[in-house]
């Protein structure tokens, strides 16, 4: 293709200007602006190859505890100790924590919001009735 007088050849972007495919997939366009896709609340499991364990990231959405100052995850894995696993509050208002748990087991757990209110995980693998007349969340590893 010949270049016409006054016409410039189109340059391809420099490598430093290109985005990896994963980064492109994690973005979506809305009204001409590029916005990073938000992480979804729920449970993420990463099984370890080196030993029978799984890194589990629990995420409680801000909608479940909009005015919460402190959220803990309490369950079989920490002997139901209310202060053993305090979650980190993200800028989005969600709360998150990553725990390493032994595989081949099921664990009952619940979220404790501001040391007064119990909440189940909306993304639990299943639910199990407890002796207090409500259900516990269950994660299967």
C-alpha cells in the first residue's frame, strides 16, 4: 500500500502501551469510560500442591454489613473464637480474609458483625442447622 502525499502511516502501539489479555478481560467499557471490573463477593479456593491444604479467601459484601466497623469469621477452623480471625475492610466496603485450611473436611462458620450480629455467607457451599435455631454456613474442601 502506497502512502499518499500528506498521509501518515499508522503506528502500532509500543509494547509498553499494550495491555495483557487478562487486563483487557478484567475491564469493561461503560459510556466511553474504561472501568476495572470489581471483584465479586464470595469464596475463592486455591488448593496447594505441596500439602493437603487450601487457601480460602472469604469476602463479605458491604450490602451484608453496610455500617459494620469490625467483622470476624468464626467457625470450626478457629474453635469458634470470636477474636481469632478479624477481617480486613476494603475501600469498597467489603470485608475479606484469607485462611489456610486442611483439605478433606467440611467446616461450619459464620460472620460476626460488630460483636453483636451473626450473618451467614451468601456464597457458602451449603448450610447446616445449629443448636441455636438457625443455620451455619458450610465450606467443603
